[in-house]
């Protein structure tokens, strides 16, 4: 079974000290697919599609979007955190995940962009990445490993 690209990136950030699945919520905690309502400073990773999977080879190019939200009226700190997270992910050397997915590349699609203020005056920034991955082979695929 394939891993969610958001989980792959979450695992990269956790290795760098970011928090995941902590109660009570902590500063700059990671969420997948749904942003925290109450936590001001958070990082949310969304799976947003990507290029069509290769029909012959086990080679996928999924995309993801990351949203960083800061404290109310704290634009510069939220922007800095966005750049920090982007730098951790961008250009990471190829590696194999624990689940057997080969991560070949993680490329930026554009740069960090300010997307506005939420209803609580918290600044939000987004940035997007495209991954090139080789999922592990399985009995349910007609595609061949590289």
C-alpha cells in the first residue's frame, strides 16, 4: 500500500524536532489534512494531487501543499517558520521510507506565498512541493518497479 505524501513529509519534519499527535497541543505542531482551529502557530500538510501516475512503471509524482499559520499579527515569525520548513524539505537526498517507498526528489513549485489573515488576524503562508517517488511493489498493481 502506498504512503500518503503528507505522511512522508510529516515524518521528515518530526525527525527535525517538530511535534506530531501531542496532547495538549504544542507550539508549531504538525497536522495533516485539517488545520487546528485553536492552536495559533501550526503547520498543516495537505495532499493536493499531482501529475498522473506512470501507467507502466511504479513512479508517482504527487504534490502537496503546506500551510503555516502564526500568532495574531506576527507576520515575520510565520514567514520565517515557513522558510525554515521549506528548507528542511526542499532538495532532501534520496532515501527509502520505513514502509518501503523510495523518495527520489522533493521539488518546490514556486516559493513561500502569503495567503492572508484568518478571522483571528493570524497570518497564513503556503508553499507547494512535487515529489518523485517509487512506491513499493504490491499484488494489486499492474505497474513494474524501475
